[in-house]
């Protein structure tokens, strides 16, 4: 973690001691880092989880400052009263919780859950909500020119997301493929397979973001939207989240080919800092697109092989012989200029993600490797 942004003293931690803020989905990959960042900056934090007593949330209570300034509350985004209870007395809410799934049945959790969060925050007199969107709500538009620069004005094409499946929307929808690939039965045999015909994750994130924006405007609530792309880096939680599992599958050799597709990446600590900066900066509002690097699948696996040659990372493209998908251009100027966010190099982020997965027992330690990125 860059000390410049997380140093409590340099960010007026003393003044923030009194402020109570709430993080929904506190135990998840991104939520946990948002909680950690807030605690380091001196906030009192209330984290929500559907089962706060579960061992999967135990890591939160071990964070620096947690004993004095973190409490966990049970809340489900579909249970309005639980949200009112969680937001009572809070000046800020970070709405991170969301199913990361292409299951159409979970879309209402995202959309109605977000409507509930915004209204409960307004009812409880919260000053500002920071909402976690996704670049799946931004980049999926087959008609966008390859020369266009992806920025905060861009939206995915809803119909395209709704009517294409994870196979046919290649090369655009790397993100939905990612969500899809951890849902298929041969990887998670305990999951009941459901037919996946739509990119519902992207649809859900689009609708949730639009709902958040409309409801916040209607209720006169300040809203800032953080729009992360595929997020990597070390996990605080014990269980593997989807985007970490995506990297783990390449290292385990269970992913036999890489897609002829490009994807955008950033580090989870940068995502957390973006959330807190979007909360703290006076006047921060609207979308902040957080993209650190855009890589073709071939470049991603090459980077992993370079960092960890001892693992059986595939070198085979699933579309051998076809022209390589072109990278898209993007702008992260708003988040850099207005919020002052600096991006962690992807190689460092991937390295630390893998070491963390080894330490947590998700990956075998094959042999002591060199710190080749340093
Ligand atoms: N990771 C990425 O690459 C990425 C990229 C772009 C955007 N995002 C966005 O970032 C956010 C967090 O993602 P993540 O990767 O950290 O996922 P994660 O580790 O799976 O965490 C998701 C969280 O959502 C909570 N949740 C799910 N359904 C809920 C419900 N009905 N009520 C309350 N909480 C519920 C879960 O809480 P429980 O503990 O109660 O299960 C969990 O803590 C999501 O909004 C996601 O769309 C993620």
C-alpha cells in the first residue's frame, strides 16, 4: 500500500476519528480493502455482511484499528430496515455489495438493492454515498470505434449485453467470460448449473448505476461512482473471489487457453483509495473510471509466466490463427487529476496477488521464485 495515500496523519486522521461511515459488503475482496483504508485514515467504520458472525468475515476484526473503531452489522440490501439500522448516524456510505454473477435471478439484488441503499441513506441523513460500479457498465459497445477513447461518458450497449452470450460477445466481454468461467459445473461442481445466455452482470451493473444516480438526484443526496475494471492484488479475505480465482486458474493450469480478448486491470488497493478519495474530496461527484492497464490475454499470461515460470500457465490462444483483438484506448485522467489517484504497476499487483494466494493455501508453492519484477 502506498503510504502517501493511506497515511492517517497526512490525511487529517484526527478530524476523521469522529466520523462514522458504513461499508456494505465489507467482507468481500474490494469491501475489505475499503474498510482497511478507512480504518487507517481514522474513521469509525460500520461494515455490513449478511452473516457478520461467519468466519469468512473474521479477517476484518484483525485489521489495524478494528478493535477500537470497527463494528459489523447484519444487513441484506433487499431488507430495507436492516439498511436503515446500518446507516443510522453515518455521514457516508460506501455501497460495494453486489452479487458478481451472470444469473438473471440476481439482477434485482443489484438494482433494487441499490435503490434501497440510496433511499435508506437519504432517510438516515447520510451526506455522501460512494457507489461501486464496474467497467462492464462502460466498455461493452460493439459499435464504438476502435479509436474511441473510453472515458466517463461511455456506457455499454444494454441490448447487446442482454442478447449476447459469453461466447458470442467475444472479444468485447472479457469480464462476463470471467464471471461465467467460475460458474460452470466442471470448475465448481457444487453449483447448480443454470443456462447462461446473457451478460447479465453487465446489465445489472448498468441498471444499478443508473438507479443510484437517478435516486440520489431525486433525494438530493451526494453521489460519487467508482468504476473499477478487473481488480487484482492481494486478498484480505480467506475465500477466493471471482477476479482472484481468474488469475489462480491460469496458474493452476485449469484454464487451458487464454481468450483472444483484451481486458483492463487495476490493483484492489487503488480501488479502495479511489473510494475513500471520492468520499473525502469536496465536490467529488459523478463517475470516476479506474483503469490501470489494458492487456490482451496473451500479454496477461506472458506476464504471469514471466513472474512465475514454475507454474503451468497456458501459452495457447482459444482462437489460434485469428487476428489478435486490438486494445482499446482509455482515459483515467479524471480520477488522477480530480482525486489524485496513482496506479500500482500491474506486474507488482499480480505478483502480490499470487504470493497472497500461496500464503492463504489457494495455490501450491512449487519452488522459491525470484522477485523478477523488482
Ligand atoms: N473484483 C472485480 O474485478 C470487480 C471489478 C469491477 C467492479 N467490481 C464490483 O465491486 C464490488 C465488490 O466486488 P468483489 O470483487 O469485492 O466481490 P466479492 O468479494 O464477491 O464481494 C461481494 C460482496 O457483496 C455482498 N453481497 C452479495 N449479495 C448481497 C446481498 N443480497 N446483500 C448484501 N450484501 C450482498 C457479499 O456479502 P456477503 O458477505 O453477505 O456474502 C460480498 O461481501 C461489486 O459491486 C462488483 O460488481 C468488482
